[in-house]
């Protein structure tokens, strides 16, 4: 099937792209990596009057440090994040999440901003950003605003973006010193969306006890969730296998799972327990090289 007819624009500056968004409003769709929009167009599930291709906006393709914050432009490709020496050193969980996205072809074309705007509740990138306490930066003709990653997904495929806004960057606070982190997911096969995934970060004090902890799960509800009770259960304790197993069970019990054609609620809960246990275990081991 071929896509419906639409007007096509290829702005070369952010200001030009924002002006086009303001002009076309809800009738416009933004094309970045195209890994989500193009299939929707080809199946005629999307019918924009205008497509605004932002691939010429070189000003939105970057990875850099700004003080204690890792900043990634919206047009940065997934493979660039996965392979970046800076990301691997400063925030390896983000590199791990990017490397887990889809297939090599998708990672080569897909963009950070596109993944955030598409808002798949099972996507790896939003999960990692929620775990890391990151934020999303939006631009419009009126200026810029910042939305916490935890508040970004409002419902499946629905975000906090307002009409006329464009995702321009993600900002990730650097993890604490002496931290290990990991992402584990369970899916139906290579390149398939996660049925359940967990992202964890643990930081340690000089005595080897857990000084900081982050635990987040996706695959339950509309968006990834941090689990503060599980994090509090870890802080101050030595990282024993029994503690990790108990917190993994607690994490799976703290969220509500739904049954669908791919897995029952009970199976998803068991998968969440396993994914969280593996992620915590890997994070503990990785603290020596974090």
C-alpha cells in the first residue's frame, strides 16, 4: 500500500521547522528517523496534510557534557548513542538501552527524539531515561520548556508534548560515583518489543553498602515507572542475593499487569521478577567498572 498524498517540507533550521509546525498545526507530522511514521503512512493509519522532514537540522545532532549533565540532541541516531565512548563512560545504561532497540537497521535510522515522540510504553529508551531521572526538552516559537521523563508518557503513544512543540534534546544527570547499572528485557524474539523490561542503578558507599538505588519497570501500565519502595528497601544494605531476590519480587508485586494475546498478567509478573533480579544482579557486578 502507498501513503496518502501530503505536502512535503524539508527545513534547514530549527526556527524554520517550528514555523512550519505553527502553520500546519495538527495537520502536520514530523519525520525524523521514519521508523514509526513511515509504516503508519504506508498502512494509511496516518493521514497528515503535511510532513515536515527535520533530517537537515544538523543543530539537533550532538552528544555532549554540560557540567554534570549528559545532553543528547533529538536527531542523534540510536547507534550513535550505543557506540559513543562518552555515553559508555558517563552513563552506560543509556548506551545499553540504545543498543537494545530493534535491529541494526532501525538503530541506524531511528532517532532519540523520534523514539520519545512515538511514546511506545514498552520502549527501552523511555525506561532508561525514567530510571536515570532524565528530562525531555521541547521547543516552540514561544521558547523552550523541560518535562521530567517520568511525566513524559501520559498514555500509550501519548506524551506531554503540546501543539506546535518539537522534541529537541534529552538531558540526563550523570549517575553517582561508584554506581553500576543494567537493563534487562524479555521479548518474543530478536528485535521484538519487550514484554517486560527492568532498568536498575545501584551506587555504593565506602563500606560496600548500597547508598543509592533506582528501580524502574516497563510492560505494566501506560509508561515506565520508578518504584520508590523497592529503592528504599535497597539503600543502606549490603547487596546480597537474598535481598536482590526479595526486591525483585517486591517490584513485580508493586505494579499492575494486564493480560493480552502475548502473555497473561501472571506470566508478565513472573517475567518482571526475573528481569528485575537480573538487572539488579548485573548492576551490582558492574559497580567495580562504573
